C-alpha cells in the first residue's frame, strides 16, 4: 500500500462528488480524502500499485486540476 498526495482545486462538496464518480471505478484505490480547508486542497490517496499520473488523469477527467506533491 502506498500513499499519494496531490494539490488540487477541489473546493466544495459538489466537486468531491464529481471526483468520486471517477474514483469509485478504480479498484486499486483503497481510501481517499480531500482536505478542502488546506490552501492546496490536498487529495490524499491510499492505493496499491497506482502511478501518480493515473490519479492526475482521473481528476483531470472530472474537470479539476491536479499535481503531485512531493516531500
């Protein structure tokens, strides 16, 4: 299991619902959250063998910006 962290522009509950539609079909995602209070609207994903580019594509398909945060 790995944890992936992204900066997004997901800002309200309606946005989360639109992203949820994309996320629910990806079986490798075990859990995900969006911290809408954070200035970076941080998307945190717990997943098995999932490339960050795949998450970025899912979020982009829902109509939102997404870039990987690295520490």
